């Protein structure tokens, strides 16, 4: 299995220049049409009413997308979500 850093090196990133604590993880983005398990914290890719896009941490509560920062409903349209494994993997 190829790691995220190996993929970045193949794409031309000088990984030798990174500090010892550097890590990269490849994310698999799922269409928001395929919902994650309810109450599972995930990364969201959101398009807002002004056309801007950005990521946020949140979850699907079974009825609506919620944001981790506030617990409130996401004010934009969630386009995709990803489940990062984190550095412990």
C-alpha cells in the first residue's frame, strides 16, 4: 500500500525537506448522496450560498449535517465527506 507521503514524493514533493513530524494521509471523498453512519464525525466539503467552498468537521445526525464547532446545522450544501484515519494508523 502506498502512503500519502510516497504519493506526494512521486508527484514531485521534496519530502526530505519536511520535518520529522510530517505526515500525509490520502483521503477518500464520498459523495454526500452516500451518507456516513449517523453520528460519525467526518470531514465535510461544503459549498456555501456565495459560491465559496471550504471544508469543515461535522456529522450526519440522521436528518441534517451538523458542524463540530457549534453543533448547529451546516449552512451550506455538503457535497462530499471523508473519514480520515489520523496519525495513529
